C-alpha cells in the first residue's frame, strides 16, 4: 500500500482548501452571516484587513473577486455584477515582484516616481482584462473606440499607438509594461532609468479607467470597482506609501480593500508630505484573528472541523462510505480512559515504592536545613511524612496530596503537621469526595498537570489523543486540524493499523502524529522572515518556563500556557517580537485581555498556540494565566535583555521546587475560570 | 528521557520518513519490530535500528533513472563528444545527431549474467526508458557465429561485423570477477575478430575495489559505474560514512559486534556480506549479498530468521 | 539549443593540470573547504583571484595573503560588478575559468549573466564534488534566517497579471527551510521539484529526500511524489531536463495559453544552478519567467569533507 496516495488528509497543493470549503466555513456557522457580515464590499471607505497566518484573509478577499463572482453567477456574470453592485479586481502584490524596484545604483527618488506609474500600468491591465472577460458574455454592443479614446485621455502624453478596441488597448498597455520591465531589468548594467517615460500622473489610470468604464457600459453604471489588494507586506515601505496615497485620494466609482499581515503595514504615510492616514478617518481596520477566536465560534468550529474530516474521507473514495455521522468519526479514534481521583492507573507507580514518593523522599533528604526550620529534625519524622502522604493504588490522589504538601512547605508551614492534615483530608475525600470541596477543586483544576507529571516520572509519553483533544489543539484553524489528521493517519498506517477500517487509531499513533505536527508547526517559525530566529528563540524560552511550571513540585498555575502583561512598559523590541509571534499565530491574542487586580488597567493576554504545546509536553486546555512584568517580558522577547533570562528562569524554578526559595518577581497567580475553549 | 528512548524515537521517525519518501512504503513499523525481535537485547536492537536507518534503497523509479543515465551519460555522451572533436567542435544539431544515429546503428546492448538474474531483466527497462529499438539488443551467444553451417568447421566469425560498439549492462559489479570472466570469454574474442571494436561495461552500482580490478585487468575499453561504493560505504570500516556522528548509545564497535554475532550464525563464510563488503544497500528487485546478511537472510534452515529487506537469489553458498 | 552536447570532463584530483589550457583569468569564491583551496592551487592561469563575499563574514586575518578582492555592495549585482569594474578587462577575448564550488548561487548566476552579455564565447567552470556532507542529512547550509525572497538580479522577467497557471520549479537541496519559504511565497503556483539524481554519492539521494520530506506540506503531494530528476553534477543535462519538463507542462496546462508565470529556484548543487542559469539565458529572457531565491543572512563556510571528483564544464555561448 502506498500510504500517502491513500491518505485522505494529504495536502494536495500548498493552497489546500478549495474556496468552496472556506465559504462553507464562514457561511454555515450559526449566528454568523458570513463574509458580508464582516466585510461590506459596498462601503466606499477603504478597509484594511489584517490577519496572521491561517486567518483566512486571502480567502476572504478572494470571495469578493471577479472569478468567484463568476462562480456565484454562472447564468449571466454581467447581470450578476449588476446585482452585486460591484466588481472585484483582485491583485496579489507578490505578482508585481516589486523587490526589484530598489537600489541597483538608482536614486531612491527615481524609484519613488517610477513605482506608482508601474503599479498603475499593472492595475490597468488587470482591470481591462477582467472587464474584457466579463464583456465577452455581453449581448449588447458598446462603443469600444470611445472607451479607448477616453482611457487614453488619462495619459499625460499621446501614445504612439491608437488602439480602437479594448483588446488592442490592453495589448498597448502590455507593451508599455514590457518596456518598463526591460528598463528595470537592465538598469543594473545601464545604471539609469533615464530612458523611461512616465506617461501618466499617479492615480489617473487607477481611478480614470473605472470612471470611463462606469460611464460607458450600462451594467457598470451603478457599480463599485473594488480593488482587492492582497499581500501588501510584500511591498517596500516607499511602495506602501503610494498605496496609502491611493486610499487617501479615494474616488468613486472605486473602493479599496487591502489585505495585509498584521505586522506587514510598514507605514500609514502618504505621498503628500507628512500626511498620515488614520483609522476611522481614511480607512477602517478589520482584525481577522480576533474574529476567529471569539468564544461563540468554539462549538461551531468543532462541528465544521469534523465535517471537514468526514468530507475528506468520503472524497478519497478509498475509505469506507460507512462513516457518515460525527459520532462514528469520533469512534475511530481510541480515547484515553477517563481517570478519576481514586483510580489506579496502569503502569503508573504509587505508594512507598512509587516514583512520586521517591521524589518526595529525595527532596526531604536533600533539604535538611530547610526541614529543620520547618520542624523536621529526625529521620523518623521524614518517614512518618512519607507514610502519611503515600496512597498505594491511588497515584493521582497521592500526587495531589504531595502537591498540597509542597504548597505548605513553600509557605514555610510545619511539615509534619501539614502532612497529618493532608492525610486527614485525603482519607475524608476517599470516604466522601464532596466532604472536601477545596481539595476536590484542586484536583480538578490541576488534574492535567498532575497526570502529566505522573507520566513523566514513570517514563511514559505525554498523552494527546481523542478527537476532542485534536479539536482543541487546532483551535480554530481548519488547516491545523487537517495537518493533525494527516500525520496521525501516516503513523497509524505505519504502525500497521488500518485507519478508518476495522480498528481504532491507537493512542500511540495519535500521540506520534500530534508530536510530529507540533514539531513541524514550530519549525515554521524559522521561515517567518528575518525575525524568524528571534521569534523561535523567544517561544522556546516561554515554553521552557511553562514546562518548568508544569513539571515542578508545586506548579503555581494550572494548565499554564498563557501570559499577560502591560506591554506598554516593555521595550519596543519586545512589543515588536510579540506582535510578529502573533502574526505568525505562534501566540494567540485573547481578545478580552486581563484586568489588572490593582487597577483598572487591562493587560494584553497571549496564549501559546496549542499546536505548539505537544512539542514541549504542555497542556492543551487553557486555564491559568501568569502575569509577567516588563523585566521578564524583555528577557524572553528582547535579545538586548537576553542575559537576564538565566536568572529569571532560575527564580522561576526555585520558587516552584523544594525547598522553594522565595521569588519576588513572579507572583503566584491562580485564576479561576480563565479563558476556555 | 534517557538516550536509548530518545534515540529509539528519533530512529523510528527517520525510518517512517524513509519508508514514506524513499522505500515506497515497503516497510511498516510492525515489520521493523518483527525484524528487531531477531536480536536478543535492547542494546542490540538499538544498534541494529540505527543500521537500518542507514540503509540505502533504490526503487523502481530510481533504477529506471539510473538506466537512463547509463545510456545518456556513459554511452551517448562519449560518442557525441568524439563526433564534436572530429568535426571541429561543431554544435550543429543535424550534423551531430546524424553521426550519432549512424553510431547507434552500429551498437549492440547486452546484459550480464544468467538470464534469470537481474542483469538481463534490466535490459528491458533500459530499452523502454531510452526508447530504443529491439534490434539493438542481443544475447551473448549472438555475438559470434560459425563461418559455415558445417558443424565440423570450427572457424568463428562475428555475426554482425559492422557492429562497432558492444555495451554490456549490469546492476552491480561486486568483486569484479564476473567482469573478468566476461573479458576472458567474450571480449577477448570480439577484439580478436575486430580489434577496433569498442567494448564497454557499465554498471549501475559497483564496489570501488571491484571496478578498479575490472578496469585494470580486463580487456573492456570502458569500465564504469554510475555509483561506486568505496570503503566509506563499508559500514564498519574506519572510514565508514555511516558512523560519522552516531546517536548515543550507538557506536561502530557495538554495532559491528552485534552484526558479526548474528551474521556468523546466518552465513559463517561471509558474516558481514559477500567478500566482506559490509554494504547497506538494496534495490527494488533484490538485495545484493554484499549487504549485511542480517538485513536479507531468508533461508529456512536451522537458523530461523526474519529479514527486513529479503533477498530472492538463494544461491550464495 | 542542445545543452547535452557541451563538453564536460573529469580533472585529476592528484595529478597536475599543467597540460590543460592556460587561462587568462581564474576566479574562485573563498571559503574554508578543502575542495576550493586545493583547486585554486592547481588551476593553471596567468591571473587568479579569490573573490571574498561579505555573506561568509570572514575576518581580515582569516583570508589568504594575496590575490583577494573583497566584493563590495549589498546585492549580488553590485558585488560582481565591483570586481569587474576593478579589473577592467576585454572580456570577449579573455580566457576565463571559474571555480563555482564556493560561490553563493545568486552571485554565481549573476557572474554568468554578466559574462554572457559581455559576449564571452566560451566559459570554463570547475566544480569539486565532496566526499560527504559533514553531518549527513543534518548538515546546515545556512542560518535559515530568510531576509527576503526576490528575483536574482539579471533574471527578472516580464510577468503577467494572470496567475492561474503559475508554475514554480524548485531545484531542491538539503535546506528544507529555504524550500518551505519559497513554496510559501508562491503558494498559489503549481510546484514541481527537481532532484539531483543520480546524486553526487549514493547516500546523498536518500539524505536529500529526507530533507525535502520535511517540506512536504509546503511542496504539496504532487511535487513530493513526482519529482523531476537530473544529475546533481551535470549542468547541461539539468538545462535539458528543465527545458523538456517545461515544454511538457506547458502542453498539459489547463489554460490554452499555457503556463502564465514561471518561477525557477535553484537550491541544490552549483552545477544544477548553472543548468538553471543556462536554460534561462538561452530560452527565457524577456518572457514571464524569473529565477527567484531566498536571500538569507549567513552562509555556512564549511559543510563538506574531502574531494570525490573534480569536473570541468565548458559552456559555449556562441
């Protein structure tokens, strides 16, 4: 069996979603009116759509483009455009290859004059080719010669050619582009662009051509020409200045929608000296990432993700058609057995000879001085403590007991008395769980971390299995969900299972697939532009701290993968790197932020993308939040403060591990009911 | 996580990737586990798992491409180059292709070895990949003929005296002995009958020592391989490329010890592969016996053994 | 143009090269490898130069004592031009030989283009194959920090607004991060991989595929499962294979006009890079086709060990 040709989740091409699938995602979500709710193409005010990797920004823009209008109106596109009241002209800035319009011993001012003309010539062809295509379905005649004449009037000089049809006009403009390309491509040798003639004032073609078309073509009389300019981050700063100028000077019948990475906007300046465009004044901003992770999308995403998985299975045709319902899909994934507080867990030791107690014993023996301060001066007392905290056959309860004990130790309480008290609580809990509500709550909140510790202590692998877990890991990104399924399927087949046939996909295969997906996701930070290495290094430090917390004697926060902080106090570089990490979806911004306890300030809150958690054995569920002060933030994110990281890490570790040397910098912060999926 | 577990996990990932991207999903993990069960201890298993991760496999797609390379880069290029030199280094397409076609018409391609062995079946793919006419291919017995039909007449002639190029194609040149045999039995005869004939031997793979021996002592005008395995491909040699940076707890010494221990049970004459080649190589159609026998041994005798890359030719005594 | 007709020959690793043609000018890009240093010593030329490129970050005291030229400028164009402006030769009548082994690909591409437009008729190129790469499939060739992906200067085409049938052909090497970054930059395009096979050594093919496998999500299933092959050490067959592949893909294109925009990206061996360059110069200039490259901050100085073979390729432009 060639596994990959049968793997129904294999990514067929880099752009792995059909537009239809993403349309379904946006349209079918209950309570949401889809694309039109978010982006009104008929609003004349320019809009900037900002989104990180995987936010659906490009698909959103494509939704309004002419090719998709054709799909939506197969019977008559011109009537369709009339009905829509707009025509979408879509441009990917990468296609301009505008990286060549710099340096090469040409003065910057010359490039600044050249680029607007080149851009307008490019867009002119785009509009004309789109309109020519649409008009090919036209039954009515139009006066092409008149249109050509009026468009030629947009040029400052008479051209050498006199095209009479739109096709000839497009061809003429194409020739102009070719000449410009040749001049640019040779300027490294000629060292000049002197031969280039700028034949139109910036913007005249950009606005003029739609105006002429609107005036002369019946179906276009009352429509908006919506320029959809995507991937703006590919333009240099001075090139973005021109786009800002076009936005500032917006004229009917045109409107502009810009698609850009969150940190891809290099400037809001325009060509008019010192004039800067402002949000709310010259443009509005739609921040897609926030929209994606709004709470009411949680259940909708789960439904969509499973439907997506099912449809891929059906499409592959090689997988049984028997699977039709969501619950059947779930059934094909082996789930971890739910572990209750008093359960024995296979392959996890407990009791006096178990790993938990061994660690405790080692800590008590190692920190004699601390013990004496806490009232333990004889070995028999140490033995008594250990006996009080051992619960043979109940490893989770035992773990929770030792956690409580470490907590008391960290508060410098008397150790033997604490052990006696905890032993009583535990025995009462065993008899009746509800009789010890605080202890019950503690186990509930820290269960994931305590189980992770038990696995690690007993050399067992981290557990990431079951559909619910996969949904949580992919957290609103359909592409991530498919990636997880792809890798899980590969491992399952490689492990000799027959996924989606007779047997369930084993927990082992799921864990292996999830770990591989997580590693690859993290590896992608390296390709995040020139700051990739810094983002990667920062995420590694952050994850390291979270991991220290999770596997420490006394984790201060449960299920910790979120930090908050007052970014305004952090360095500019820290803010920039955090921003880029969000842009690349390594960190996910919690739209609600976190209210500071002592003031009315709302700090920013950032969740580590759960796709990264498995790589470091971190939790998937999002609960605890830790507040970092500016020193810690800078140490993690700003290379200039990297030297502080070692001591911060050390403090972090010491405050969470016996004998719990106090740290002033990292307060214990246990939030109930924090942001959840 | 200790070294063993970490290395085990990493090697599993590597083997999964090898299986997916290169081994055409021929091996799944359960096959590996069954093979590892041939070895007694965990330490032995990790050494062998590492060896498996170093195994080089050439599938159907690759073998066909190598056959194209033999034709294009070994046979054709030499002729083209000579044509150009003879014609003042012309680049004229028609001149060159015209002359080449004439040379091709005076060429015969032959396989090496027993008809049931891989050398001759490769010819089929060679012909397919290079879109050559059937008439260009002959068997070794068709090179010569008796001058007359009279069976008492012992005089031997070349069946097609106009043929200038005899091209022998093989998959693997091991010790070079087979090449020397062909040289003695066939090439010398051709040369005797037509001194200006150009007789070439091209292999997809060769042991460097074998091909050097063949070059030195045979009468072939050209003896070449696409890929040569020098001493760095002998997995336990001091120059072994496989053990440049092995992951802990794998070491060359331990791995060799294990390979020898079991190799001696399987093939006492050559516990580390025929002629002590110590290779870690296999092909779609077979695994050569120059490869460690622990990889391919499949003989159902007193020693029970499950191979990972089976060998089909059992004639290795 | 039949690239496979061009001469290519092996040079002896140990014996002298004195009986070969003497060149007027021999150029080599300085790096720390044995391959590059030993070829410089053996090359038979009236003038020889070490070109020092800033991306290797060599300090003054790490450089050879004589015949060095520090190429100035931030781009590949500026760097190469700075050298030729300095020496000021009648290139049309100069016998030139370049050791391509240590060159960065953009500089290599540009220098060939520069000589081509200066009407050089023939250019000899030397390439030394390594014994092996220092960490096998874990060898790092760059620091992976991609600054920008752009066209190599001199290889910018006249592109078109239609992008529905764009094609990206990547000459895939070991650096999966670079492969991923280029694929992501042109993610709307159909992607094909050109793999060096036969590889330089038998184990390198497998090492190569292990690395490209790490970029399989970005490459897409078709590129991974159906690669194009060309010998890793042969620029001329590489050029032929590219040409034949593009003709075939053009015919199979879903659009009547064929491929809308073509992007080539050489990330594998230097001989294959020369193949990409040759094919571009001969057949793609003025078309909607470019050679693009992921420019990064730092190149590794020494990634290989030993010398397996030394090749001499003769590129004939006239």
